[in-house]
């Protein structure tokens, strides 16, 4: 296993932990449930909320990460109140391996994280 594939495996485990923690924190509502969706072939990770809320169908992505082939974690969606990047840093992911994909490309160089 090469360095990048080892990093991807480690980051995959970290992202699963984060998704599970947030699924546990929010927990299911009366008519909603949280689903962790992981595609290990494409390194795609999501926490989705699905169900009914106030008489309307709800299908919402709460968290979405991708791990790109270069081993960088792309934060694509964060609808939590948490600073997910802080969680990644606490778990040992260096800033240069975190890309804020939810930011427009022209703003990424001005963040504390990787531009791409």
C-alpha cells in the first residue's frame, strides 16, 4: 500500500467517525432518520436526513466529504453548527489536506486551508 492510499484509508476512517458522531448527536426525529452514505470505491461520504417534517418531504444532505485521488479531503457541504474543519484538525488531518469545496474557487486561496 502506497503513502497516498494509506492516507486515504486513514482519512476514510476519520470521516466515518465524524459522520457517525453527528448522526448520533442529532438522532432520528419522529418522522425523520439520518443515513450515513459511504461509497468506498469513489471515496464519497455523506450524512443525509430523510423523512417528513411538518407535512413536507425532507431529503437533505447534512454533511458531504470527498477524498480526492491525491489524498485531500474536500468538504463539500456542512449544514451543522459545528466547525467540521476543527474536528478534522483535532483528528490529525493537516490543513494542507483540507479543501473547502463549499467555498467558491476564487476564495479558497484566502482560507487557512488548501486551495485545491
